[in-house]
């Protein structure tokens, strides 16, 4: 029994000692002189960039177009098959895919600033910081995120004039779309990606955020207000009761027949077709390129896409 | 396990209740549970609809929201849930006897991993073909089951080899599932929902897919009850009683595979029904398959419909996939069984 207690005590001590050596998230950069830039990133970490970064590595595919738009120079980038890679980054060294990084390659590039994905690359923070590589955890979802990240990126690269130009242009394009819309109060629900289960997207999803900008009311807001996530499995019965005017269905994958297929999938299922919006054919499939991943610089196009589906008459004079 | 089950029935006998009366009592109890589950599933939801309203709606369908909800959402969903409960419970009960292993369930013969990988491949790589997910998941499930059976074959089938081959194949297919989920992290939501299993948006088309399997499977299982009893005695004894062990084993495994594959291809990978329901039934009614099979089927109906009602009501209007509720109840029960076994 004594042995057991002794063993147990040792075991406890071992745990305590070992956990004491665990990750230290506090950033210990002694900063006597002027720092180039101090940033609070999207995980609330305060990151100090002592000098203007010259060797930046981007770990999110969707960041690349934003970075290119504000003329940021990179030394390495993530490998990605989604979307287009800006010409000037095509030949850069690749460091693996976002979900499967080769972190040794990242370090080998000797970056002085790494742009990582919040919530996905946290496990690398400690390793990079212990190599004195500042890491910014970024999360880009909404149009406001796109604008604030463009600003941040241009600050880092010292191209703020360019940054402000790009942001102003995006804003103008969005306002152009919003100005054309009638002032109406339409209710919508946005289904996530599949007719096989009932998952609704909330206001902080991409499609949800755009619908909100267009002045649509998301019926799924009811009972989900406290949720932090951007989508949630929802009661189909509740949707029948709330009876939204319009149903959007975000899609995955591309191809010409996906919209037709998804529509058939929904209309052939009696559970779905008990919704008035489905019966009245007020039911639209949203393409993956705008509504699954953050559309970045294409936000105005995404906003216009949704607006045009509901108010085609407002856009008749355009191509 | 056997000692446990005879204990319960034996205890009843000690109190002067005959074996058959006790079994009838248990069957009636499970039937009441099943009816209660169906009743609650029909009346509860984001809108509570009383039973008299339901009867009115059934007699004269009108085009109101509550009528739509009952006809096109709740009723088919309840039926699918009940049939899935029957299929998975029967499948598990059969496999536990055929494999002579208390931990056997549809997972062990590759049904879940086969249907899982097939479903995830469709959802992630070919989302445009999602309308084909049910038949393809069915093929995946049966394919994995056949594959495991062939791999385990060596001058006949030993249950332990089936189980080991099943574990190996399941982890092989599982690596494919994980790989896809990691490389397409933006598309995993549908795949995740598929992996936990749920009844949302299941309606009449799914009912028509699943009921023939449930009916035929139930009849075949009941016909096989006698053989299931004999198989439990061990292969030697069974052969001595003139049973063609290899044939019976392969035939009953096929029935179990069809039952489970039809259920899983419609609702996704519902965990634990196939494992816990037969055990729970066995604890109360004993190991005689003539009674255990109907008891498992009834308890399966009760467990799935009650869990689904709970999943719909507890965070309404947010709806949990029923698989989560089921595994939440299933895992502790499984541990309880393990404790009893030790």
C-alpha cells in the first residue's frame, strides 16, 4: 500500500513537473526600440513585428489573391488546387497543403513573418515562435474580414496606399449592387451543401453574411443566436413553420449539372417539398466558388450573384 | 453472457414466474416502449401536435403547416427510424450468435466502414452524384462484408478470423475516410453528418427503400432463430445435431449484412444500436433467439424513435443527429456490459 502511495505521488509529481514545461504562449520579444508594427491577430494574440518583414510565407490559399492585390512579396506559399494562384506567386517554393503543412520547409525558408490560418495552425505557433518567427493567425470569412485583412497585409508590406485603393474599389462595387435593390423584407434560409441532412448557415457564414448585407432575414436566426459556429443542424419542421420566402442551397463541387442535380434531389423529397419556397420554385443553388470558401476579392461578384438571383429585373441592363 | 441472461430469467423462475410468462411480460414491455417511442416521435417536435389532430390530418389531409409536417416530415421519419432500429438490432443479434462473440455488431463485418467510405467519397469527391449515395453506400457496405468474409475464409470460417479481418479492413477503409477529410477540410460537414448518422430530411422515398429489407430480413431472421440457438452451442455440437454449420453461418451473415446495409445506406453510420439493443434485450429475456429476435426488433424501434425524438426536442430548433444521442447512451451502456463481463 505504501509503495502504491509512493508511486502515485511520484506519478503526480511527474505530471506536474512535465506540465510545467508545457507550451508558453506568452510572447517574449524584448522590444526596446521602435517596433515596425504591433498587431492583434484573429486569435487575440499580440504579435510584434520588429522590422518590416521581407520574407513572408502565406499558409492559406485564399490569402494569396488578397496578398497579390496589395503587392505583398512572398518567399513561400501553401500548395492549393482551389482557385487561381496569382502569376507572381506561381513559381514560389511550396510548403504543403493547408491541412498538411511541411513545417520544416516553412522554417527552412527563414521567414520573418508567417501568415497562418486561425484555428487550424495553432499547433505550429510554438515551434515557429521558438525559431523567432512571428506568426499571425488570420481568419477571413466576411466581407469586413476581407477589407480589414487587406488593410493589415498592406500595412505589413508597406503598401498602404495600394491597400486603401483596393478596399475603396471593393466598397464601390458592393455599393453599386446594393443601390439597385428594392427595399423589401424577404425571409430566407440557407442550407449547407447537401439535401441529405438539414444544416442551415447562419449570419456569420459566407452566404449568411451576404444575405444579411442584401437585407434578407435569415429565419434560422431564431433559437441559434448564441451559437458561435457558422452552421448548425436545424429542424426541418421549424423551417416549414417559419415558411421562408426564399431558400438558398450552397453547393460543393463544380460542373454544369450540379445545380440541376441538387434541385432534383430536393424537389423529389416530400420532406423538402413541403416548404412553400420549394413548391414555388423560389429555391436557388449557390456556386462553390463564391459561397463555400471565402470569395476574397470576388466578394462583390458573390454579392451580385445572390442579388441577381432574387432581383433579376434590377440587373437587366447589365451583361 | 449466457450466465447473465439465464440469471435474469432464472431469477424470475425463483419467484415462481414461469419462463414463458416472464418472456411475454418482457416482450409486452418492449412493445409498449416501441409504441411510446412512435407516439412521442409523432406528437413532439418543434411544433407539438396532439394525437387527435394527427388523426384528423390522417383522415382528411389539408394543406396546413401541421399537415405538411405530419405527412411529409414526421411520419416518414418515424417509420424510417423504426425500421432502421429493427434492421440494426436484428443484424446485431444475428451476428452475435453467428460469430459467437458478444461484441459483434454490423461494424464487425465491415458494413459501417464500407458504407462510410463510399458515402464520404461521394460527398467529398463527387458531390454532384449525391443523389446516388444510398445505392453506392449499400454497395460499399456489401462489398466490404463480402471482402471480409473471403479474407477470413480458410477451409471454412472461424468467427475469430472474421472479427480480426473485419478490424483490419475497417481500419484500412477508415484511413481512406480520414485522409479525405483532411485533404478536403472545407467539405467535411456533410461527411461528418453521414458518419454520425441521422434521420433529418428522411421521407417517403427512404421508407420505400428500407421496408422490403426490414420485412424480408425479419422473416428470414425468425426462420433462422432455431439455427442461431444451435450455433451458440459451438460448431462441434451443432454438427453433431446435423446442422451444416458453414452454410448456416454464411446465410445468416448475409441476412445480417443486408439488414444493416439497407439501414446504414439510408441514415448513415448509426453506432451502437446493433450492439446495445441485442444485449439489453438479452439481459431481460435470455439467449433463446426465438424470443430474443422479436424482443431486439421491438427494443430497436423504441430506442431509435425515443432517441430521435430527444435529439429533435432537446435543443429545438437546433437538431442533433440521432447518432450522437445514441452513442452518448450507447457508450456508457457498453461499459456497463464490459463491467459485468469481467
